[in-house]
C-alpha cells in the first residue's frame, strides 16, 4: 500500500506549475549488487523466518535454498529457521549499488497531478543551469505576486 503524502490544497490548475527534480534513476544510475556491497543487515547479522508464517512452497524453497540454517522450536507452533550471517539473503537479487554517474537535473511542466500540456521535460546539462532556471522561475512568480 502506497503512503499518502500530506499536501497543502492546490488553488491553481497543474499547468501553472513547474516541477524541479534531481534524480538518479534506478535503471541508469544503479547496478545489481551483492549483500556484502550494500551492508545488508541479514548478510551481516543473519536472519530468521517463522516456519508457521510460510506457505508450503516457500518453506520448501527456504529449506532447499542452499543457505546454512538451523531450525529452532521456541514453543509449540512457534518454529524458526535461523540463517547464519555471511550468506546472501532472500532479497539479494533486489540489492542495488550506485554507479559513478552524475544526477539528472530535470524541469517538468505541471506538478504532482501531472503535465496537462504534455510538454517534454527539460534536462539541464549543468547543476548551475538548473539552479538558475529555478531562480528565474521563483523571480517570475514573485514579480506576478507583486503586480497583483
């Protein structure tokens, strides 16, 4: 479930807004990484999985994953598979590490509601140009407010 953002009520249509963002997209600025590279807490300290919370398929997968574990029964109906530290966790394929690529400095028309005009986003080549664009936009807003 996505968390709802707490936003102030918007009094103007989206086409009157610009959105400034500094982004590092997952597909271009990250690479797959190992548990060790990302200091995965499960890799560093081990982890446990409650047997009773797993479906039969997941329990079979956990037991036959090739990872070292011990089975501990804490109480009747409360058993854990305790996996040793120093081995890949079950989410190892999802780990990502940042590559040495500069962020993208983007300006889009519109706001969180979208880009009603469908204009193409502008990608600044230099951070200073992005900052200048932002400052000019803020100045234009301020001038419009002062004019009434």
